[in-house]
C-alpha cells in the first residue's frame, strides 16, 4: 500500500468492484405471470433460481402491478391499498430443492410494515420512489390518512389534541411514510406499480445480506400471497380511512374474481457481472464451501381478548444459534377492510402498559407506560425504552412511533438497527430453551380483540458447499 497522498500517488490501483446485471426471471408455476387473489385463498408464486450463477439477493427485487377495478355499480367510494409494506405477501421464503428453508419472512406484510421503518436510515428513506416498500408522503400531513383513532379523555397533552378528538391523518408533513394509496376519483379504478427490493423486505434474514452467493443447485423463491381483503378496501373518503356503511357487501365485491389483480410479476435477479468476483465465489463454494453468519426469523401470533394478557413465548433450544432481538407489535385482529394494517397505539389505545421478562428476569424496572404525557403526569415511557432504535430511522417523532408501534428487546449489545449487523457474533445463546413473557394491559381488547405479533431474530451459521446447504 502506498503511503503517498492521492494527489501525488501515480501507482496502479486495481479495484475489483462488483458489477451487476439484472436477469428477469418469470414465475415458474404461472406462465401467465398474473394472479387474482381471492379472500382466504393464498396462492403460491414461485421462481426457480438458475443453478451455476453467482447473484446477490439483497440487490434483487420483485416487481408487479396492482389494479383495483372500478365498481360495476357506483358506490361513492374510493379504492384504497395499503402502501407502506410488501402488501401482497403473506410469506416470503428461499427453499432448496431438498426442502431446506434458508430464509423466511413469515407474516411478511405485517413484518415489513414495521421492521422496514426501524432498520432503514432516514437519508435512504428520503431518496425512495413511490414504487418502494415505503416512501415519504411528500404532501401535507392532512393528506396522509390513517385509520381513525379516538383520542378521548384527553384534557391536556403534548400534541395539543383536543379532548375527544379523532385523529385521522399523519403528524409530519412531507417526510412521514405514505400509509395508503387511494384512487384519484370516487367510483374510479386504482392502478400502481411496486418494486420490492429483497434487501428491504427481508430485514433480519439472508435476503438482507449484501453478499454474492453461489448455490450450485436449483433453489426456489416462494411467495405466498395474502388475502386481498387484508390489504385492499374501499373508503368513503380520500383524506381519511372511513369504513363504508355496508362493509361486508363492498368487501365481497372486491374479493370477486378479477376485481383486484396483480400482474406483470417478475423477479429481477442481480447477477454478478464481474467475472473475477463471480469465479472467486464459485471457487470457494467448490473447495471449502461458503460459511456466513446470518439472521433468521422465528415468528409468533397471539390473540389478546382480555384487558390483561400474558403472552408466553417458548423459544426452543438450537445448537449454535443466538437470540439477537425480539420485535413485538399489535394489530386490530380483524385485519380486513378499513381495519387492515391498523397497528397504531396512539395514547395507549391498544396497549396502555406492559412489561417483558426473559427466563424470569424482568427487562424493565417497572411497567412501561404508552399513554400521553400531560401537564399532570409523565407518560410515553415506551418511546424512551425504544428511542435508541428510532434514532436516524424513518421514525422521527413520538406520535409517528405510536402510529408504527413496536417494542424491541435486544440481547446482542447493539443499540442500533443499522446495516451490516448480521456478522456480529453476539446474542443470547440458545444452548438451552428460553422463556419470554410479555404482559400487556389492553383497555379495549375485550371490545376489539388484538393480534399480537412477536418476531424473534435469531443468528445462525449457514454453510453452502458441494456437500449441501445447511445450518451448522
């Protein structure tokens, strides 16, 4: 290495930088590359990745179009689609021909709605286009509707919401994520394009790893579609998520065959075009094999139907595996129509207080308070517990945090969720089973049941070589 400054250093510098060419891979199980989801019917979309090719999954993407048809009979409604997540995907996985799952994103649309906003840096988010997994609204906050949220019983609060107010839009203009995409006209159709990068939707999995990999065998990318009524609906307003008067009939009309369609589905595979790098990866595969530490998601879903709920997660013993963090979130359990992706916890409406425990050891000194701070009391301690994960992310304010509410318990000693964290060999050893307890006070759970999701991020070593693909 030369010790001279760049201004007078004339030595030859050889830099083997990665170069990628996009290889478009059509669906292997649907030659028409089009699918129309039907309520409660999940369809498998599958791509067979080419063997003998070096590619980068993180820089690859899935592109598609969504079309919501105009109603046959005018209903004075606007077509709407959830647009800050991988809305059409219920599960995304990478599976070998032998059936070994090497990457998996369960409850994919619910997970991506939350995880993407915490993992993504704000600077990256601000440069995103409307086709990405989430993007800035670029409008006044009053034109960025959310599911209507009552703020009753508030007499004084840090956000100056009047008592009994109903909050139906964002808090931050221009820079808050666009939550829903609405049709331009009443009784009109809605069409949009999406370009989901696997590195964005697969946070906490192998999909996120920005590395060239050679598998040496056929491997399958599987996408299980989500029911259409869990991400598309009709609303009585374009500036508020207003449930229609006859929700059941309108849901049925959207769920009818052909009313909502997904077309032009394509996997855009980032293939390494630098022959030197591609050959070096292939040579490593042929000799010692490729070993890398990667994250893996273990997910749980529980229903909360009492004002006090204890959720107990049994994390099994797994040799050579570490528990890095657990992300907890709550949704309206109906998860359909205008209730779709209703995960807010403004003023503790879903969860007022909570506490978590691992192996009988509490992780907070006292129950955490999710309600507003007022002139008479200090609240919002949930934000204080998670502020370190919010810093420099898409989440900018306490109310935006409550719109995208998540509680994170980290065991890897890393107070950030920045990139390039997967190779860190830290976490809670799973050489023995672990017991995680989440105690929730849910004031409205008896009237509106909640769906509580816990995403456990595990760290494992993956071996890819001539002798097979396996976790070791």
